C-alpha cells in the first residue's frame, strides 16, 4: 500500500486530530488567505457536494456552510490536501463582498478574516543598524549573544512570552 504522501487516494486523517482537520480558505484570484476553520468528514463531504466552503463549527458544534445566512458564499474551484493529508486548502472565489463576518468602515463584509497584522517588535539579539559606518562597509555582527541567557536556557523564555502583552496590531491597508 502506498504511503499517505504518495497515494492518489484522498484519505483525510480526521482521526489523527480528534475528528477534525484544519481547512484554510484562499482566494484563487490573488492567493490571499481568507479564513481558517476546521472540517470533519461531514463538512468536507458537504464542501465536495456543494462546491462551497463548508466547515464544522466547533463553538456551535454544527455544520456551517460559509455564506448560508449572509449570502457571502465561497465558491470552491479546487481543494488542496497537504503531504500527510491532515490539512486542506479550499481555493475559492468569493461570491459576495468577503469571507469575514466583520464589516469594514463602508459597512461591507471584510474580504478576509486576516485584516490585522502584528506590528513586529525589533528582533531580539539584533543590534540596530550602526550609524556613521561608511555605505557598504560591513556593520557589526548582527547576531549577538543575549547576556541574560544562561547555558541551557531557551529563547524565547517565560519573560519573553509575557512581552506579548505589549505587542500591538495594525489594520492592513484597504481593510479598514
Ligand atoms: Zn472573520
């Protein structure tokens, strides 16, 4: 028998993940990630039959066809499955304004659930670019040892995780 990675049989590994696997909806027009959800066998079967992105709502414990109440269906053009068949990608064409239940300033459904990005803090252990060095000259070595780290201590440590509270978000251009 061929391995999951080699076979041309569709064998989604629901049991491996407790009955559900992640399903990502991606816009076929530009590759934008629209939303992520979970599918069980029933939701995936529904998606195959209706050619519309369907998920299993873990909060309501029910089948959920995206757009069934709003009309903002995500029409499936193809479905990808990953190497070990425990995740799928719905490649979709949005039938309505967007995929998200939130609305933009114009009152339309946002195209994607991923309308905010994390403002990345400075990279730990990297010194800011030196000023005054001649253009093109090699700067100081970028990666420096963190003096606070003891041997065997992992980075990020507990204190770093706590710093997540100080991280902020910004709305992506066009998603306001
Ligand atoms: Zn959303």
